[in-house]
């Protein structure tokens, strides 16, 4: 935990950024890198106003670490994605704070 879900990206791009992203987020949050997961979710954007073009859409599920840490994590994720996908790409990030009492590991909540 934290869990990162990536949509609107090619699998190869997610794989290319995964190691760097986890290492940098682990350093930022002082959490062990082994606790992070990254998930690639194939998606097709349908809305016509987007012209069917996908853009990186990243969901970050984690225990609340405060606004300052959340902002730093979003900036870090954006910079890592843009470094590989290109600076002209829009990157959307949605942070989903999890309640410790709602997160279970082997049947026990945190």
C-alpha cells in the first residue's frame, strides 16, 4: 500500500515508469518500496469531446498523508509520467484516501 492505478496509457509506458515512480514515491513518503503496487488498466475513452483520445489518468489509493504530501506526490507522479510520455501530455491524478479501518491485510484492518 499505496496502490497506483494507471489508465489511458500504453502498458509499455506504465512498465517504463514503474520502477522510477515507486522508488521516488517510497523516498518521498518514507514507505518501503515493496509496499507499493502499480496496476495497468486498459481503457478506451468514449466521450466525443475528447475525440476518443486517451490521456494518462492515475488513481492513487493510500492512507491520508495530508495535503502537502498529497500535492508533492501528485507533482512527482506528473513529472515522472511527462518525462516518458512527453511534456505536452495532460496528466490527471485522483487521490483516494483510504480509512485504516476499511483496509484489510490478511483479514485484519490497520
